[in-house]
C-alpha cells in the first residue's frame, strides 16, 4: 500500500511539472494611460464655477448695456483663473462656454482661450489666456496692446503685448526640432473694418510664448498695403465689415488658402474698409521651414476642357463648336 501511494504521488508530481512546462507564456498587456481628471471634490467646484462662467460669458457678449458687458468681463477673469487653478483643469473642456474660443494644437501641449468685448464707437478689446498642459496651473495671460503697435506686421511680441484677436485654428510645424505654431485669428479692427490674422507662436528657452517670426515670404512687392515687404512676421487680410472671407489651412491641399480682397473701384484703392473678395484665392505653401506666398491657388482658363462647373461630356469633350444650319438647310 505504501508503494501504491508513492507511485500516485510521483505521477501527480510529474503531471504538475508537465502542465507547468506546457502553460502558455503570460500575455503582455500594455498599461492603459488614463487621461488625468479632476478629483470628485474639485469636479463639484468646477461645475459650480462653470455655471457662473457660462452666465458671465454670455453677458459680456450679448448684453445691450456697455456697463453690464464690462462688469461681466471683469468678473469673468478671476472666476476663470479660479477654475484653472484646480488640479488637472487643463483636461476640463468647458463645453458650455460657447462664446469663448477654445483651440488646441495637434500635440495638445497647450490651449488658448480668447474672447471679445464690444466697446462704443466701433472699438473692440480682446482677452485671452494660454494654459499649458500640466497637472498644476501654468498660464500666460494675454494683454491686448494693438493700440500701441505702429508696425503690426513686423513686430515680435509676447503675451504682455499681444496682438489681440479671436483664435479659431492652430497648426504645428517642426523647425530644427522646435515646435512652431501658426495661429489663425479674427479681429474686429474698428466699426468699418475686419481683419483675419496669421501669426506665429513659439516658446523661448524659458518656456514663455513669443508671437511673430519672419516666416511669410513674398516673391516681390505687391500693390497691396499688406505686402510692402518681402518678409513679414505676421500677415493680415483687411476688408469691409460686411464681407465674408476665408483664411485657413486646407489639409487636403496642405497649404493656407485665403481670399484675395480688392477695392470696388480704382478710387477706393488703399481704403481697405471697402475691400471685398474678388473671387480669386491666394495662399501660403510650407517649404524650407517658412510659408511661401502663392499668388493664385486656383487657375482656370476660359474655354478649356477643365473649366468648371461644366462636367465632361458623356462621349468626350468636343473638338469644336457644332455648325449652325444654313439658310434653306432642311436640318
């Protein structure tokens, strides 16, 4: 009997050893990196702050009384700072703040919040803040100093003397292993004039934002007031306040495309508050670490086969126009 139990124990040990050898190697599961979130207590505070910010942001834009708009704007700023001070606030979207522009670059290393205050007599003031991606608050308030800028297209500025606008897009490029951000903004210059702006933003060695860089290249001087120099640090199109214009990055074409604006007559040349789109488009193409001006983005010729919007005929493009029936011809 003792020998029987010895044999059973030996068999069990052999089976256990064999099964261990035959086990599949453990599957290597990559850890899921969760997006940082606010703590439960901070989330409660944030939602209360967002409710207040929502009300103030609507008031600073839509209220008919100037005093109320200014009061709401000045109250909005400390409330926003209080919200951004909460840990991981960068990851909170502020979706209810529909009158506040919120844009992110592709690398999500920061976001920019901007808004506009309408003042009397066609004046406007812009406000904004850059929030860096960080668990603790790291922000750069933006101070609109457009009124002090004489050479707006050539100045290099910082967040302390920012060219104020509402940002609506950001694209990122790499120049010598450094991130360079092309910023697209809208500006109500005065009661009669609107502008769309392309600016360049980088971060210096200390991590502070810098606006403007000599990255807009032109082949030659143009008759427009905007293009008097071969190279600009910042680019504008300026046009009539009722006009609708395009200035943005086209991802399919991989270039910046914008309306060519022109005066309605020769007498209005130089009076940019009268300029409107003329139906043609200019652009900038990224090449050799800068934006190269493209005089005409689309070129179409009259009576050519590719002239839109006429589709290609079913039996191919005609070689010549059809002959008309002559007098007396039964056709």
